[in-house]
């Protein structure tokens, strides 16, 4: 009850309209279950973790779950007691370098074609993992003086938020490669692809910077002349995509959309 009596962070408390707006968004997306505050008197295993509000110009306000700040030496903060020994290693830190290498490989194999680059943003990626029903109260919080919330999706601020997203990230990345040569996906996701304005930025006769291959970086073709399937490399919540020409980029975008929808259960 002592943690509950503290309420939330000052920036959250001083902007009730913005706080309520972010709360409504989380509720709409089924990331939490709001309950009347009197449930605290009935259920002894509910706890409260302080909320903060991140406000940045030109960006949507974001509600954050502060599970690490200790105000006294004997504070019981959730991140100190959340086990991490079984969490998968976070490997997205290597993705940006791999993407640069991949673009170089594309230029090795396609010296005369324009290379298209795209980003596919995965909204609220850290919210995708669901919290076990027995733990929704442990990750709960008092959102207002009248509303207590059970956290049904991973919170933004847990020590395992990133590692909980890691299996989803890897799955989307791997499945997009397997879907690249599915002929029906471009037509299936035509409505999304048609939202993109396709144009070339390089005038006819443009001379592209050359890329020389070697034993380690040998392009994107197999020894039999077939092209290896492309895939979206997922860096946190952005799928980094590159392909030579519009046709291949459409196939890669469609494969990434299908992989994302499949993993998300859409």
C-alpha cells in the first residue's frame, strides 16, 4: 500500500488529459484491463509501479512503466525481482551492420540497377508479448485515483521488454525470407503496396558507384545462378529492406507484411 500511496511521477500527474489519452490508447489496443480502484481492497497480490509520461515535440506522448527507480533502500522494485536467466540474448544490435553488408552485396550483383531502401515500422512492438494471467497484477499499476490497471501486454519499461520481443523479431525476419518467392503475396497485399508512390531518382545513364566482390562478400547469387531470397532485417521495431528494382522491392515488402501479419496473428 505504501507504493500505491506514492501515486505516479510528477510529469504524469501534472498532465491528466495527456495521461488519460495515452491510457485510452493502451486500453483500445488491449494492452491492459482497467478495473475500479476498490479491487485493491479485495485482492492482496496487486501491486503498483509508478508511471511516467514521455513528452517530445512532434511525437505522440508515451506512458512508461518505471520498474527500476528506488526512492528508499528497502523499496521492492519489479526490475530487481524479474528473472532474466532464461531470456533469449538480444541480437538486434548487429542488424544495422548486416544491412550495410547486404546493400553492398546487392550492388555487387546489380551494378546497373537502382537499389531501393524501405523501412517497415512495427507499431508498439514491445507490447506484442502477452503477460501470463497470474502476473497481470504483479505488473499492474494505479493509472488514476479511480482506475487500477492489470497489465495484459508487456509494459514499456520492464527489464525483459526487449528480450520478450526478441523471438517475434527473429521470427518475422526469418519468415519474410521464406515468403519472398511466394508469387501470390504481391497481389494479396496490393492494397498496401498501392499506397506507395514508386519513382526512380536516378536519371537514365546514371553511373553507379561500383562494388567489388570477394570470397567473403560475393553478392546475392548462388553458384547455380539463382538469387538467394531476400529478407527484412528487423532492427528493434523497424524492418530494414533493400532490393534492386521495383519488382524485387514489391516482393520483399509483401513478404515482410505477410510475415508480420502471421506472427502477430492478424
